[in-house]
């Protein structure tokens, strides 16, 4: 981060006994903290994310989006006349650590709402803790259906896998004209398994054939035996995370597989292309579904892109945009309910209709999921280029 948030003090420390890194960004001010608020009359928000570990890029970029939103909110006078305070906890990309962080947040009666987690497996681990504590949790990017099924306090601002999987199955059949597709799924990831299942069902429903459905594990580095099953495919669907997709792509090309590779929003990282051998290499002209495109010409998206670039000297990913939207939708719930009470925030979140997010208009449905469009992006060099928008 290039600047310091106005009127905010940032610091980091190690929380004893938790093994979790905390970055607490708070506002200076008043005496007695309000119930369900924060120190000095602030409104306190928690954020748990993978700031280190396998998917650190996701957590860091989401946190940057959250902090940018808070900077704007506080510069405009805060919420209910109070500044917003953020506490970010690192869950190290581990589900068990996400649950530990959730337990810490649940013990803090000043936290009124929580943002997190970026990954479905970690959201599923932590969500029951927040549900029992009655703390509204808004996931920026956990797309597995199970996440919001944990209870009435659990929300998300992203689309869900049944929609994302359908988008790419339809794209493969109609745009790529693929008849035969191979799938490589990460077997311990709720995200990857859920997305693969939906894609498979939808592609077969469209008349296509899944010629292989192979699995791999987190940490694997040799995917050649799985890829050998994909040699006759018209396309290969890899709904995994950027951390392994690049290696899979390189090995696919080494085996002579030249067809398009496809994925989901787990590909959305500036490190994706680097892992695939660099621009113009193994992932050139491949496709993945995502939550937004920085090339969207709408005023609100371009305003966000410019503000993020000014703050961090780089273009925002979909994760950064979703972190921004998650914080802004919580802020809107606090304003519309005129309260920082947890239950009133929960009720206001559930009533959200057509919220103008930078990732699209967001309506929260009866299952606390966001009904919104998806985009398909194509990899060109280092850039993720907008291809099309698909509505729900």
C-alpha cells in the first residue's frame, strides 16, 4: 500500500497463542466504545484471509480492496458519524487456522461484521463459528454452495458454482464448439470439486462428453498421468487455483495437448501467467470465468480501477474488486438499517436489492447468495481480456 489511510493508524503484531498475523487498522477517537462497535466509538470490522500460504495473492488483494473501501468511507465521514476500524487476521491459507481466527473474532464483542474468506474450504470451516456467535459474515469470493448454507448470518457478494460452472460449460459447447472435454479437479478443495461437478453435469446436458475426470492433490507437481487421459479432448477444464494451474498448463503443452484450457475464478492472479512459463506461453488464449473485468467501461468500475491504481500502483484483480464490494455492502447495510447492531446489519444485508457494486449489480437472494452476472476472460500475454458477459 502506497499511502496511509487518513486519520487511521496501521500496525501489525503476532497474536499470542493463535499463530495468526494481525493487521489492525483503526480510527483515533472518543472514549467509551459502543456495544457492538469498536474502540473509541469506532465501528469495527474483522477480515480473515490468506495473507500468507498457498493462496496469499488472493488474501492480500482482497485486503487491499477492503482497505480502499474503508479509506473512502472514512474520508466521507464514516458510518453513523463514526470512523470504521479494520482488523485483518492471517489464516495462512489453512482451514483449521481460519476456524481459529473465527473463534478469536467471535470473542470480540466490538466486531459488528466480518469479511472472509476468499476460499470456500476456509469459509466452510469458519462460518459455523460466526453463525453461533450471531456475527454477519460476508464472503467476497467463496463460490461453493455450502458456504451460505451454514446459517442466516452468512452471506456472499460473489456468484456461486452452479452458475459459474454452467457459464463455462455453455462457453465450451457453444463458443469453443467442444464435443469432448477432460476435467482435472483438486480433490481436497470444496471449490474445485463443486465446480467440476457442475461443469460435468451441464456439459453433458448440452450434449457433450466428458472423456476423463482426473484428480490431483494440493502440493502435487507432476500431472502427466492425469493429462495423458486428456489427449483426445477438444478442451480441458481445470477448476483449480493459480498456484498449480500454471504447472498443469506447462505439462499439458509438453505432452502435445494444444487445445484451449479453461478454468474458474481461482485463476485470477497476477502470478497465473508467470507460473505457466510467462506471457505467450502455456496459457496463451485460454479462458476462465470471473467476477468482473477491469476493462468494463461503466463509470463506477473505472472510478474504482483508477482509485486502486493510485493507491497500490497496479490494476485491481477480481479479488480486490470483491473485497471492495464486500466492505461497501456492509457499509450500506449499516447505513440503511441506521445501526451497527449485528442483527440489524444481518437483516439489512438480507434485504439488499440492486446494490451498485464494481463487480456488477448485487441482489441478495433468499439463500443469502448474490444474484449477478459473470464474465469470461481470455489470457493475452500478461492481460486478462474481456470476452463476454453472461447474466444469471
